[in-house]
């Protein structure tokens, strides 16, 4: 198991999952459009919706595609960060 931090709360997840799958398995409301678990990572219709979360293991943080980012130990992300909310609203 790996510990990821979503909006500063720790969660135990399978490190073989991507962040989107991990968040959905935890019951967290991370919006997505084109990803499907049967397609696997990187096969999400080229991530046309570009769902994003803010944050990463580095200190800068950035918007990333949750379907392509691994749920690795220590990853910190925010679903509610204003940059992520604004980005997702612009896509929809």
C-alpha cells in the first residue's frame, strides 16, 4: 500500500493504480470524462477531457491528468485547488 494525500488527508491506496482510479475507489469526487478502467492507463481516448488535479511529489505543484499519474507513495494532490477547479470548468 502507498499513502497519498488528497486535500491534505492521508489515504492508503494500491500503488499500481493511477490517481483517478485510486480517488474513485476511495469515493472521492474527482471529475473525469473519457477514462474507463477497462482501457487502462494511457488508453483514455488521448485524455481529451484532460481532467486534472493540482499537485505532485514536488513542491511546485502542477495540473496533471489523474488517469496517467501513478498513485505513488507520498503523492500530494488537491481536487479542490482553485487552479484545478478553474481548469476543469474550462474544459467542460
